[in-house]
């Protein structure tokens, strides 16, 4: 379980580095969305029978990073609408 959390934090940090431009989310929110992305990646990998949700595998990792990027983008969209709305 600890490894899963660490992987999620790394995925969040990696997603933040990959995403271009200025980011309006705090580091904490980015890391939490990375955790959510790692859960999504683990679930997808499990559904595709490439490994358990707690195992680190390539497909799960890639899906987790993509999911974290999408979640960060959506969260930033909500944050910018809130600031400009």
C-alpha cells in the first residue's frame, strides 16, 4: 500500500512536469490528482488483466500518468472558471 501511494505521488509530480504552461493548481492538489490517476491506472490495468491494482506495471503506469494529466487539466479548467466567473 505504501508503494502504491509513493507511485501515485511520483505520477502526480511527473504529470505536473509533462503538462506545459503555467499551472494554477497547488503542488498538493497535483499530487492528490496523481494519486487518483494511479488508482485509475491500476483499475484499468486490472480490468485488462495485466496486473493487480497494487502492482506497478508499464500499462498501469502509462494510463495513470495520462489519467493524472486529464484530471489536472479538468481541475485547472474548474479553477480558472471559478477565478474568472
